[in-house]
C-alpha cells in the first residue's frame, strides 16, 4: 500500500491523514479496500497518458513524460548536460521516446538524443 | 551502469555496428547481445561469452563483470527504497560527477532528484548512472 501511495506521490503522513490511521492499524478488509482504491487511482493516472511505450531503455517513460509535458506547457527554460560535458539550454518544443527538441534562447532549434543526455534541470538555478 | 548500457556505450564507440553482424563475428548465438543490451534483469552470466565480447570491444572481462552487478532492476530497487525511505541517495554519473539527493519519482528511463543542500530539481537519465551507493550491500 505504501509503495502504491508513493507511486501516486502520496507520502506516509498524507496517507495516514486520508485513511485516518496508520496503515498498519487497518483491518484486513480495510487494507484490501484501500489497496483497491489506490490501484484504481494509479490506473486512472496512467490512462491519462496516452502514448506508445518506447522500445529501448532510454525512452521517455511515464513520469518523465509528465514532467516534460509540464515544462513544455510552462515554457520553462531547461539546461541539458550531455555525456561529453556539453550543455544546451532551451524550452522544450517537442519530444519523442528517444529525442527531445528544444528552442534555444537565440531561436535555434536543436534535437537532443535521449541516449546522449546525462541529466537536465531548470536553467538559472530555479528549483 | 548496467552491463546492457555499457555494451551499448561500447558499441557506439565502435561505430555503432549491427548487433547480428557483431554476434556473428564474435561467434555468439543470434539474439545474445540484443538480450544483454535490453533486458532489465541481471544478464551476462556466462563468463566465456562475456570474455569474447570484452575482447571484441577491447574492454576487460573484469570491467564487464563489474557492470553485470549493476543491472537495471538493482537500480530500480535502490531508487524505490530511497524514495520510500526519503533518505538521500547517491549516484555517480558518466560525467564523473557524484549527485546526491532525494528521489521523488523514477520510471524505466529516468528519475527525479531533489539535490541535497538545495539546487534545482534534476531529471537524471538512468543510462548515465555509472554507480550508486550500497551496490552489493
């Protein structure tokens, strides 16, 4: 149950508040019902993301997809660090399972292969 | 970094050859390398096969065995444990950097990290993680 809740972004404290007691104090039936409820929410969350899963391990998966969509919609400036140490800044204009296209501040668009990326974060130290 | 990710990295630096052709050249059963590169579970148990692959790429057998212990599912387990415990998790990246922080989510391709001591939220690509704390612990 805690694992399911964590996947939904619900911490232990929030879960306890919602169910009214620590998970360990639930009866077997209550635990089963809450598990069912959390599993249902998890399925609903997944079903809001309609896409074809990428085939290779570096592909954009569910959580990263949600994060990229959020940043794209917000027009957030991101800084990407690649394997060779190069960095690129830009706003996300689109992505596929294996590539992310950004528009750099000067207007140029560049497509980065996911496999070449080590990490990315908001530019300018913004959390 | 998993054996699969390391093998893909080595293949890229050897001209990104075709898997079937490499398998044929090395003398491996068809599909052996493809399976090693893509699976999430521990792979490469046959040291004789691994030695052939190491020789082809000019790598050491020990290096490939080291990566064999860092299979993708082991990283998943570490990420999940770190996320549930909310303890800081540490990762060595291909760039040589060590990154430490709280894991907020993970999926099959990446994970979200709130760096220890502040700093911007960071999305780390799993294939760029060379090592992490507590491997084999």
